[in-house]
C-alpha cells in the first residue's frame, strides 16, 4: 500500500469544511481561529472541542493526548496516511 505525507494544516482545512457542511458553525469558527492565530489547537472535553476532535479524526488526523483530558493537534506537523484512505476522504468531502 502506498503511503503519502499530508500536512496537518491540510487535514485541519478538511476538518473545517466537514464542520461547515455539518452546520457546526461554532466548532468551525474555533478551528479557523486557532489555525490563523496559533500553531496548534488544544482540545478539551466540551461539545465544541469534541466536534473538532471527531472532524480531525474523520479526516485522517490524530490529535495527541496531553495532560489530563486535553488533546493537541499541531498544524505545523505532517501525518502519514494510506493513499486510498486519503482519496476516499477527499472524494467524500469534495465529490
């Protein structure tokens, strides 16, 4: 199986598009703000953070567990993914 390297920022953009399509505006806005202002996003246990975490995971990202109930997703890093899975995610999101 072929693997490709994808920038976490691209995964976050796909997660943003997914949140917008699911009409989760608050979650999409928080993700967008963090992408513009910070190098990472800190995700706790609230509903908005849960939506963002799930969207990132559905787009192939893996937020790293931090201290206590917090997970972090760094936009400056890369993620290795099987090409077929990436193609499936892109097709599902963008047609």
